[in-house]
C-alpha cells in the first residue's frame, strides 16, 4: 500500500528530476472500505526502512453483520431494525504492518503494485439493541415502551414499532478481546508526488476469546473472516 511513498527512493516518475523527493519516507493514510460482512475505516502511518520496504502502524474501526441478519423497515417515524439481533458488533483493531513493492511505477501513466500484511490485537465492542415496542397492539390504548432486546421471549415481531436511535445503549457497551490478521494487494496511480490514491484488495480474519452474542435463537461465532476493498487517500513527505 501507499506505493508513492517509496517511489521517490526508487527514482519516482521518469519525467521528473527533483532530487528533494528522494527523501520522502513518511506517510499517513485514511481509507474507507467495504467488507463482505460489513464496512469500516482504516488509518495507517509509518516510515520506510529501505527503498523497497517499510513498516507502519494501523487502526481499523467498523461494523460487522451476522450472516443471518434481515433488516425490517421502521413503522412511520421509527428507525429500521434487525429482528433477532441482540448486539451491534463494532470491531476495533490495533496493529502493525509490513509493506513490500512488487512493481515500480516509472511514469505517471503506470500502475504500481505492492503487497502488505498486518497483525495485531482486536477488541469487539458490543452495543445492546433497544427497540420501541407497542405493549397493546391493535387496541385504542396502545402503549409505547423502549425495551432492551434479549430474545423473542421478551419481544414479538408483530409488536415492534422500530429501532431506537443508534446511541441508545452506548453506555452499556461490553468488550471482548481478540486478535486479527490481514493480507492484501495494492494498486497505486496518480500524477502528484505528495498526494496518492491506492486501491487495496485483501482478506481479513479476526478471532475473539469467546463467542459473540450477536443474534438470538441462531448460532453465533468467535471467528469472522471476510474479503475487503479499501480506497486509500493520504499524504507522504
């Protein structure tokens, strides 16, 4: 990833002779991305150790869906909801990465190719789900209440009006520790030295110390593999 960081050390664009760019060995990157089981954002920063390799630090934050989730529309002014979901799963990763060049860009019309891998600690942030429920459906004296969803025994689908705002229950987040590993290929392009664009395609696996209670009345897991695509944007110097 971030191929343009190293191309100054490798000669950069064939059409430039600005020798001051050779010393550009630090970078910062921001990347929104999609996963096969959710979405996330990624931050990276680091420095080159030699012209063809560098190490960096990384932080990931995202939202992961259970494979059996099905989203219902809310009733009128209420938010949509996933029936059966007990907790919203938001993974937080802290890791280090190693980047290696596979193909050098010799001009602004070339595409650079690189590979990278990352590993580190992961924390599953689990936020409980709250729903608005009508305790007396089908009557003139309906009664709207906000309840914490614990399973079908305390909430029936026909009684649900909709989901509560996202931040409801944020003070009740629980954390489950784990670890993650990631490997990817990166393709870079662009005409400017200090701005770069990198498309990243890869595989991510994260595992936790116990099964995560995401859904009621179905199987849950402690290992979550996924493929992902990120679009990296940033600066180097």
